[in-house]
């Protein structure tokens, strides 16, 4: 058996997306015998609710009148360096390029300058908007490109994101070829499973959506599609999560006259229990590198209706595990919703296929060894 590794993971403490992937990865790696430290400016909710033996380091820095905002990215780099000097780290794994790959780069550079022990290797996982919306803004792009190039390995959560990264950031590389490995997101299929909560076969048909309610998720657009699909029915839309568009969506639900059929739950940990009884999971984003919440729904046996953007088609197989349509096709999206809400046998069959795909292609036991292989490869390679 290979020796256990000392791994430092850096992530945003988000309720969904990269914060979930990083937390679940940390927990799975620790369960496989590695020593795992997680660095963030707050405890990610997915880690907080687990008793798993991951060592959490909350690095916030201290406020100071000269700072416009407290630079937690520097505090994270500093915290990593302190730990490396005392206990040693083999690998730093940054989730979401900004600012974490920058923090990891800083910590690794300082460790190299120490010279007294081997500096950790640096792996960066790109998640989506760190490349497509934020990282490619001119105010950040040169540094995003630099840290991608400086990483010992770069992974992307979908082939589409890897392609877009190459297009945006890798044309002018001179030092090394731009190798970006696709390691897809994964799901704990023992936690997210169809039996997590019973379906109420006599209850109203139900659509569920989980997101951070940012404009990229287009929740208002979803509301319009839902209204169109379910006019004159008792179908419900369950909205889980919170963010900037929540209040406008509440207003829109009233304007559309569907406020009694739209349920706002806010942020919840009980996702398997909310996803499993739903008839369909809806994802209406304008950009989506992967769509982790759709995968979690699939693992619960719930089929997906989604916009065909980014890497979503790598997760949802159109006509098999869900239905896809063009991002501007509101009528098409509504028709897909109606089909899965009101043809329950078809929805059940797609749900079973979705569960099968989640287990076979994205089960955490299949994906975690791929990250371990990346770590071992960078450790075996001379810089
Ligand atoms: O940019 C975001 O929406 C947040 C980001 C994150 O860090 O959580 O989400 C991205 O990463 C997720 C985990 O890999 C993916 O499942 C999401 O598709 C991706 N979001 C977008 O591409 C919009």
C-alpha cells in the first residue's frame, strides 16, 4: 500500500459548488488514511456537519485601518506556511483559482525559500467561474494565467471547462505545455440515494431547484418556465438556497400569481431528503461548468431538466438521465418540465437511469483515486 500523504486543501466556505467538492474530497481522503488539513476563511457547511477527521484551519487575518478589506488570502498562505514549517505538507490543493491558487503559490514559494525541507507540490482545480466569469476579467487574467502555469498539476471539473481554459489562458505558454486533466465532480452515493425520503405519490408534482440564486443561475427565468409548464395545476416549485436573486424571485412569483405553489426554503443541509422525493430537478443556468447539484439530484434518482450550457451535457445525458434545451428556449424548457412532472412513469425511468449514471460515472469511490493519482504523480516528478 502507498504511504499516506499530508494534504492541505484550500477552498471557499460555500454552501454549494467548489466548497462542497473540496470538503467532500477532504473527508474522503481522510477516510482513506491521509492527513488532511482544510484552509478557508470560514468552516464550509459540508465539513461542519461531518465528524470526519479533517483538520480545519480558519484563517481570516486581522482587520487594520489601512486595509480596504481584510486580506484572508494572505492569512491562508501564512497559515499554510506555519503548518508546513512545523508538521510538513506534501501537497497543496487549491480549489477555485482565485484567490486560492495564488495563496498556494505564495505558501509554496516561501517553503521553497526555506530550503530546510521539501516544499509542497501545488495542484489547482478549476471549477467554472474562476475561468469563465471572474478569472478572465482583465483585472485578474494575467495572475490567473500565471498561477495555472505555475501549478504542478491543473485539473478541471469538465472537458468543456478544460477546453475553455486552454482557449482563454494557454495560448502563449512558453515554459510548459498546458496540460489540464479532467477530473469530474463526484457524489457520495451512500448519502445521496433514492431512499433518502419517500415520494408522496398522491401529492402535487414537484420541481426542485438548488442554487446560490446568483444571476448566472437565472432563477427568474426558471420561474417563468415553471409558470408556463404548470398553469392550472397544483404542481409545486421548491427553491433551496439563497443569494442576490431571492427577493426579486419572490416578487416575480407574486406577479405571476404562483406564490402559493412556490416554496422558498433557504439554505438547507437536508439535501438528499429534499431531492429524493422530487419529480424533477431544474437547472436553468446561463453558464455551468458541471452542475454539482444536478448530479446530487441524479444520485437521488431524480431526473434533470437543464439548459444545455458548458459541461452540463457531460453530466446529464439528454433523453436518458434528463432533458436538455437551448438556454433561450423558454417554451422548450417548460415543455420538458411538464413532460417529467405529468408523465410520472417516464420520469421514474429516467430517474433510475440517472441514479445508475451517478453511481457508475461519478460515485466518490471512482473519482477520489483519480485525485490521489494526480498527487502521487506530481510528487514523483522533479520540478
Ligand atoms: O461560480 C460558481 O457558481 C460557484 C462555483 C463554485 O465554486 O462553487 O461553481 C462552479 O463549481 C461547481 C463545482 O465544481 C460546479 O458544479 C458549477 O457548475 C460551477 N458553476 C458554474 O460554472 C457557474
